[in-house]
C-alpha cells in the first residue's frame, strides 16, 4: 500500500528545465546489447553473479544497526525519544520491518541507481512513516521557480510530490541529482554473461554434443524427413549416449567448436569477475574462490567494508539526515550505521586489541564487554574505570626518581 499526496495546484509539470538526460531513469541505456541479449533490471537479476552481488550488498547494509544520535557536550548519545529513532531501527511503516525496508531501498539503489521513499508526516510535521517507491516510475522535475519536485506514476496516473515529501538516495550520476543505473552502464558485460549461460543451457539440452551433418553417398529425396527423424531419436540431453544406427552408407560428421576450445568455462568465470568489479564485491563473497586463500580472505573482507560498504553507508546517512531532519534538528541530531561488527577480526586478534586498549587507558572493561555483547560489570566493581600501565613514564620523567634521591642526600638507611 502506497500513500500518495497530490500537489498539482502548487506545482505544474514542465518538460523543461529538467535535471536528467532523456529522463531520470536513463531508460535509453537499456535494451539490446552487442551479445544480442536484452538487459534490464529484471533480466540482469537472472544472472547468478548479479543476484549474488545485489543480495550480499543489500543484506549486509540492511543488517547493520542504524541509530539516531543526539550530539552532546561529551560526544553523542542515542536519541531514543526522537520519533525517527524507532522508524529507522524497528519499523518504518506498519507493513515492513527496518531490515526489509532498507534491503528494498538498497536493491533499488544497486539496480536503478536511485532509491526513493515517500515521507508521511503527522499534523505536527513529524515523520510518521516511510514507504518505498519504485524507481522506474519516478521522474525528477524542476518548476518554473526552480524548485525540485517528483512526478510518480502509479497505475497510469501521475502524482506530484514535493521534495520534502521524498527520501531520495541517488547513486553516481551525471548531474548530482539523479543516479544512473550500474546495470544500464554495464549492460554489455551482463549481456555476455546471459549469452554464455544460455549457450551452456542449449549445449546440454542438445545432449552435450556439437551440431553436425549427415553425409549420404547418393541423393536424398526428402532431407527434412531424415533430419527430423534423426533429431527425434538422438537430440536432447535425455537421448545422450544412445547408439546411432546409420543406413544406406550415411556418415555423421560433427561440426562446431567444443566448449573447451571456445573457453566456455573460462568465459563464464571472467564474466563473474567482471560483474563483481561493477559492484566492487570480492569474488569470494559470491562463491568464486579461485584466487582466495585463508590468509587473504580476512583482509579482503576488511577491504570490502572500507572500500565498498562504507561509501554506500555515507551516501545513505547523509541522504537521511537531509530529508528527515529539518534545518534546526540537523544541528543536533544525526543518524549513523554501526559497522564495528563487520570489522571484528578473529578471537585472538580481538583479545589482543582489547588488552592494548585497556592497558593504554582508551578502553574500559565495560567498553570491551559491550563490543562482545556481554553484560557490564557494576560500576562499584571498576567496570567503567580507565587505567594505564604503571610502568609507563613520560620521556622527561625518565630517571627523575634517581635524581631526586641524589639531591636529597642519598639513602637515609
């Protein structure tokens, strides 16, 4: 269920000026590719590598805790009393959980290059609900007064939404207002992956045998009958390995390129790497383990968080802050993802890091227990105490004890 408000009296739809190149959905990029396959968001998801990349990114980002914070003199604290806190953390609307809502938006962002959600406000102007909108039904326009508004088509009818009523998360784009689809920009790569997959399917449906010709020493009066008779008995995977019976001196001559000569498997592996390159996903996360080892997977996973996940998180956080908080609130409130869990190493590495933090005074025992999802130690038992190792001295204080003894006349004993 999508709630749409109409503001046609406030804004008039104008073809010009526009913030997009041939439409905000960049549909002109889609269509036939050099491989002959038609690529769009739906057909692209039929490629296992695309589906896996979109899924790993959408699920990873949707599973991260997203909290609303309030700036304080000591740093920040969770703003549990703010209405946006529970919308983003628990349920943005009565029909969706926070995970499903964010997973949907990230999927839209990865496939269409844009994610939209309608902002429903109560009578006091507070955000009451968020509903995702389908990107290919949305267009961004600009009024004669220079104000941006959104034109959403639902069931053949256009609805106008003001900019303050839409949460828009744009991807990389031409004008900074509308993102363009990674699927559209890489349609030839995805089209080739679809073509190689279809080739493999047809190859095995033909009994895993290349095509060929039947040679007859004489003149065949009805070649179509001979061909159909042959195909009905020997064509298809269910008829593979059957013994062929040739009459009247006929011979079967195979033609075509075997898969190993056409480097069929290598082509499919390379296309998987190409698709991973589009989404900047390490191949081992989509079960392509050719170049993965136990020694480098952990570092690849950390690099995935830093170079792939983090830019998406910053993009989402800033879009939410801009759309859901008014100018006065933005000076005090902000939203932020918690990524500590993704950067956790193995158990021994974590323990060594915690020990270093406690010994050098920038972590307390309760800080560590909180990161490990453990209950805190009571404050009276020293759970919140910050300590430093007693044998650590400032450089200028080295030898100060001996110097003091010398100036005081030596040891009294």
